C-alpha cells in the first residue's frame, strides 16, 4: 500500500475530489496546510496604486493537502487523475508525494491491508 499526498491549490479541491470519486477513489483526507515550493512562497504580481507593478510575496501560501491510501498498482492511475485535475501549467500547480504505508485497518469490519483500503 502507498499513501499518496498531494499538495494543491485550494480552489481545485472540489473538482479533484469529484474526479477521484468518479475514478473509484472515494476515500480521501483533506488537510489545510501552509507551504512553499521553489518560488519560496512568491504569490503574485500586483499593480501599484498609480501604476507600476510590485511582486507580493508571502513566506508560506495556504494550500490543501489530499491524502489517499491505495494499493501499489493503483498509484500511477491515481497520480494521473490528480495531476490532470490540477495542471494549469502555471507555477504553483502543486506536488504529489508517494510514501510506503505499512498497515490499514477498517475499524467496523476488522479488515486489514488491501481489504481495508478498497
Ligand atoms: N520539496 C518539498 N517538500 C515538501 N513540500 C513541498 C516541497 N515542494 C513543494 N512542497 C509543497 O507543495 C506546495 C506546492 O508546491 P509548488 O506547486 O509551488 O511546487 P514547486 O516545486 O514550486 O513547482 P512550481 O515551480 O510549479 O511552483 C508547496 O506550497 C509546499 O506545501
Ligand atoms: Mg512553486
């Protein structure tokens, strides 16, 4: 099993969740996080009063982190769905990280491993 963590633009969350559910991944955890990538939190270019432009930067930007646990064989398809729902080609589209996961337990049934995740 793998835990797939995706750190994404906040306003893409609903669309991403819908795409995941339609593709057979209904289970997801969503966390509000603060983060920075290679632009170090550079946020946007703003227009000054009276003209001119000014880069506005923030130390950290608010993002949404989606966590989805799946069987190993599902990882490429899951990554494809998340990437397709979040790629604009602009900086800040997000990042996806894949971590090994040692166990999962469905509390109601006592199912463990893949049966708890499916
Ligand atoms: N190396 C990293 N380790 C942990 N979290 C990261 C890392 N890089 C990015 N993140 C997280 O992912 C979020 C989105 O990153 P972002 O999409 O800006 O990546 P990037 O590497 O800067 O690529 P881009 O140039 O397309 O913006 C960040 O705000 C941060 O929360
Ligand atoms: Mg960035």
